[in-house]
C-alpha cells in the first residue's frame, strides 16, 4: 500500500456528511466487494489507516467511493474522497478513476468495448493487484427515459472511415453470437468469456467506425448489442458483476442508437435480473417495469420480459403484481408458436416453469416451488447444462429444508453430474453451498458418500482474497 503524509480530510468530511462510522464504511465496502466475488476483511482499523493518509490497495478505492456514493445518493469521485493519484502513476488510477468520474451509459459504445477489454477479468489477481474488474454501481441504474436516450446526440467519436461494412461481415458476427450463446449455456460463462471480450474489442469494435449502408448498419448494431448482452451475462454468471453491468449498459446504448425498443427492453431486463440477484429489489422492479413498458414483437419475447417482472415483484413481496405479471407471461407463451432461434431473449416452457418456481418460493409456497423447479428440470433442453445445474441445486436445497434428505441427496448427485463440465461462478457457489448444508449430516452414510464424491471432483474456485494489506 502507498502512504501519504497528510491525513485524508476529504474522506473524513464525506464520512461525516454521510453519517457513517468507520466500521459502517468498512462493512459497506466489504459488502460491495462481495457482490463481485471479492472477499475482504476490512474493519474500522482499516478505515482509520485511510483517514490517516494511507491509500487503499489496488482498486479498493473504487469500492470506497461506490460505498459513499450509495450512502450519499450522489456520485463521489476518487478526488472527492481524497484519493489522489498514487505516486508515479500508480496501478489503480486508470480504472478506478474512470469508473467513478462519469456515467458508463453516456460513453460511446465502441469506445466502451475497447476500454472494457483492458479491465482485469479473471479469477486471480492481475500482477498481484487486489481487484476483480470493477464494482457494481447503483447510480448507473438511474437511467433516463428511452425517448431521451434514443433522441439525444451520440458521441461523434471518429468519423467513419475505411471500406464499407458488407452484409457478409455482419453474418459472421451473427454466427459468432450463436456460437458464444451455445458455449455459455452448455459450459458456463467462464468458458468463453475472455474470448468474447477479445472478439468484441478487436474484431467487432473497428467495424462500428466504418461506413455501412443503413440496413447493414442496423444489423451490425443489433448483432453487436447481442454480443455485448452475452458478454454481460457471461460475466454475471462468473460473478464479475461490475463488468457485467457495464456490458449490459453497452447493449442498452446500442439498442438506443439503433432505435430498437425490443432490444432496449431486453437489456433493461438483464439489468433487472442482475439487480435482483444482488439484492437490490426496488431497482430490479423499476427496471423490469421499464422493460415491460417497451417490449414488443414476438410473444415469447414478451413472456421473457414479463416473467422477470413477476420474479422482481415477488422479491419485493408485492404478491398481486407478481401473479399478474406471471399470468401475462403464461398467456404470451401459450399464444407463441415455435421456439425462438435467437442467442438473446430465448424463452421456452422450462424458462417459465423456473420463474414460476422462484415466484412461488418468494411468496411462501415451498411445495409449489419445488414442483415447478422439478418440472423445469424435466423440460429443460439437453444442452442447457448450466441452467439445469442451478435448478437442481435450488431443488435439492428445497428438499433439504423440507427434511427430505434422500431426495435432496439424489438431486445433488445429478447436480454434480452437470457441474463437472461447467465453468461458472454461480455453479461454484452452489457447490460450496451444498457442502456447507450437508456438514451437519456428515455422519449419515449417504450424505457422507455425496461429500466424498464432491471432494474427489475438480476443486471449486475459491472466492478471490487479495494479498494482505489495506
């Protein structure tokens, strides 16, 4: 860590303005880090070091300003918090300051794809730095209305130059979207995530700067938006939430630039799913409602959006609204014809059953939830291995809560069958959760057999713990 001679009076002032104690700031920073799969053990003594002039290690500065921004309900920058650039152009200034100095949604999409490719995106520290890409930012979810985004001037960036983009090039990008979609659902977000980041930055982004016929341009923006959405979801699945959010915002921006309300709705839905998963229930409902207000097109696309609206309302405990949205999703899927052949927004009966299970669980119907999740597993397409594994983990947990140990163990064995081929932070967490839940039953012969089998499988990736320091 780097130390300064002068106490950090700016940080002390912000703590006073926010009405936060040193212990409260440390706890909030730890919680925001946990959203991104980073395990920190900061306490009030850590904050005391910061107040004395010690600079947090690595990109932890971005976590501190995000904690303060959430508490104060306004944007706080590194400079506001007294975190001046580290001596000699320190290691964390490039990303930390950029993350807090402007709203990601206002960036040019092509520029964002290039910048995002420079972020650390792995499960280990890059050159020993204590970072996992970027913090999830609540302020970035305060989005203006679609009409304002779609009609506002876009950053001009570089003028179009080079050869005109041909339709065949866009066809190649569309084909790659299908490839990455298949890899994601079958092998997990960690399998092809880095490859997709590189493909977006090196192959797709330059084409956004080249001239194109209007119809080709629209297809290019649609295909790029789909890839940005997929890249966001792969980061979400691998517990890199800050980067996931930024790719979703790129997809949102591309949809607005393309004048596509349906794609805009899909990106809003993704942001709602993420907010809900991280426990930001109110934001999840607001985003899902906005998505439902803009969704159009095929019935399955509408069901895709309204199913998430039902889940979000159930998370808030608004029973009537949740059941009404779920009924609308059910109606839409009944009216739909054949399944969609799309890498983004694909929806089918197993998807609806999954959402029914989540809604019922959140509304207190555990028996109905278990029945819906089991039905979703039965109807799940064979190649959707990651979704099936997560469903099985949830179903086993419900069996155990109902004291159906035999059924829980049977389902967890099926979970292990799928897990062996998956690279997914969410699946890793489900695996760790399984072991924790079964510890009290470790003397039960069947439970012991399952735990022994789990111990023989490939080692789960542990949450990243940075090197010791402040």
